C-alpha cells in the first residue's frame, strides 16, 4: 500500500512539474507581444486635435444651415475624439483640462435639440471660446480657434436634404 501511495505521489508530482523551457517560450512570446505594443502606432494629441478642429468647423456649417442631424453627428464625433484623447494620450498633462469642454458641448447639444439657429450660434461661440481657454491653460495659446469662414470640406452639403429642412424653433 505504501508503494502504491508513493508511486501515486511521484506520478502526480511529475505531472505537475512543467519543463522550464515552456516558461521561457511563454516569456519570449510575452516579451515579443509587449515589444509590438510598445512600438504600435498611436495618434498623437495634435492629430486628435486636428480631427476635432475639422468637426468643429463642419458643426458650424451644419448648425447655421439648420441641418440638425448633421450637427448632432458632428458633436458626437467631437465627443468620440475627446474620449480617444483620454484613452490614448494618458501621458499628456493637457488631458486634465479636457472636462472644461463638457458644459460648452452640452450647450451646443441643447441648441441642436431645440433646433434654434440663434441659440446654436451663441452656444458655438461659447464652445470656440472654451477651446481657446483650454489652449491657454495648457500653454498652447498659439493655437487660436475661430468661427470658420469657409467649409473645411467642400464636397459635402451642409444644408438639410431637400424636403427635410426644419423651421428655426424658438
């Protein structure tokens, strides 16, 4: 009986032991994957900001044309890009200032929801001013944003589709 117990313990112990080569292979794979992650392309803060700037301009032309669906879409794109900034630019101190934009975006969304061009323009001015205040706070005062004077994308129609225009609501 002792021999049987001893033999069982030896077999169980041998079955539990993994060759050290398996560990070294796994560690090599982990190191390789980590190296790939470390060297993977990730957009920089400036690239994200250029995308936001384009959506900011498109938002202006959509909102002032009464294309509320497009305006809501562009606001969503700005928020989505800001979420990406928070996710991919964690090493940048500037992201601590991002929450300042939320009330301005909320004002724009409220004006879009009311489908009110004058209210939209006022909220958009606040949004633009908030962008510039963030740039000041993050020592990027040389990046001054303004209300756009020409559409950033000239092959896009900013007015609502024919028959889909909505009156300016108060």
